[in-house]
């Protein structure tokens, strides 16, 4: 099952997780949305997801700048760990888990 994170989509493969381009212009429809429960309104969830995308975009671009000579890491707590190598390649793993 894939997870859409705005401009990217996380897709499981035989070799692990892969990050693919998804939406060129990010909007609320570019996300996999969890069920809305309690007092959380749908539009508030959309704002949170858009903010997540903006922060992830900033973190990944900053990590690409600082990934030399050693890899840089960006973690979405209890979800994903992005490891960015010096050549710009991004490897994904579930957060807190190492193969």
C-alpha cells in the first residue's frame, strides 16, 4: 500500500520502500488521509498535511546540501527515516527499524 505525502509517494517494493515523485503542484488531494475522528475537522487535517509537506520539503533540501561527505538523515517520528547520500539518492526505511 502506497502513502502519498504531497509531492512524493512512498511505495513498497521487493527491495524495500521507494520515494517517487507524485504531485507537481501540491494540494489537499495529494495526500493519503487518515480517517477524521473526534473534533478534528477535515480542513484542519488538510492544513496539517500541507504543513507536513512544506516542512519535509525544507528538511530534504537541507539534507541534500549537508550530505557531503557523510549521509544525512531526516526522520518523520515513528513513521519513516530518509537517508540522503552525497549523490542525492534517498533511501527509506520505517523509522526506528534497520534492515
